[in-house]
């Protein structure tokens, strides 16, 4: 059974056998957006300004700003004090001496932030949309032969959700693994049937690697699918629905 999204303004205690996933609505008021922009680093503001469409600039700013607020609470810092570093493959991590791991994803106004201690983690969210022939072509191009065959075998009514569940599982694993697209999407297999739990089935590039990770489907809202990939298998999931209003006075004073 999927865990309930619990409204929360502050993170609960996070132990090494827990995974926290936060759901964040990215449509915020103009005054609050300006306050979020103020806590971003200069490079984050520059990245926001490079987006062509205002909506994309707003959503990026909101996602990064709220991420800073939440990570700062886990670290007992102010949001503007949170510092990031990046691997050679572009994976973000905290520059502080901390065992905290995190990953951020957003799609069409909705963001998810996944946080753990001492475990690598990745998360991906996608809004369901009609794919038709494009979906089949993308599957043939980017999915493994096993996944593409599994998708073709499904009834037409299930293929759209199956496609996006496969996509989010693959993206979450790649983000958790940390090598980006240098790890080809067709070199590992994930489950995709909407009635089956998410799983990393096989990793052709390194067969024992498949046993290192666990995947879990999330239901972040009507019309969206998401997957979290976590290093290890013994952990509990807590899902928080970030409450913006409750965070305004405390987080940015």
C-alpha cells in the first residue's frame, strides 16, 4: 500500500533506515518566489535566468529554494548556507561533511525531493501524457530489448502508464547510480507493468549491481507517476507534503 502524503512544515527525524520523499507544489505567490530567489546561490540564479519561458524560471526557482529550506533543516543551517558540489558526471551532493544524500526532480509544476542518510538515492517524476506512436519509437530506441518487448505485449490501455513507470524507474536508478547518461538506458532492465512493483531486474554492465538497489513506485498525484531508487533493501518510506504557508515565517527570517 502506498504511504499517505502527510502535510508537514518541518522534517521529522531521519535515521539511516528511512527514506523521506517530499512533494512540493511549484506554483507559489510572487512575493514568496522573490524570497526564495534571495536564498539561491549566484550560479542557481544564473541557471534560472537561462530558461526561456517565465513558467520554467519560476518552477526552477521554487524547486531549488524549497529544497534549500528543507535540506537546511536536516543540516541545522540557514537555507542560504547550504552549499553544493558536483561529481564529474554532474550529480549534486552536499559540500558539507554530512552523510545526508538527496535528489530532486520536477515535472509540470510538481517537484519531489528524496532524502536519506548514508544511502545513495535517485527520484524521478513525470506527468502522464499521450504518447501514441512516439512512445513506441522512444521505447524501441531507449529501452532495453526486454523492456520494449514487455511494453509491446501489454494491452493498449496499459501502455501509457507502463511507459512512464519504466521511464521514471530508469531515470531514478541512473540518478542514484551517479554516472548519468554515460550508463546507457538499454543496458539495464526494470519492471514496467502497472500492477507489478518497481524493481531493477538486471544490469548487463555489471550483473551483481542489480542486487544493490531497490526501487519503489510513488503516487504523487492524479496524472503523475514517480519512482524512487535507493541503495539497499531494508528501509522505511515516509512521504511529506510540504506546507508552504507554515514555512514562510521560520525558514526565511
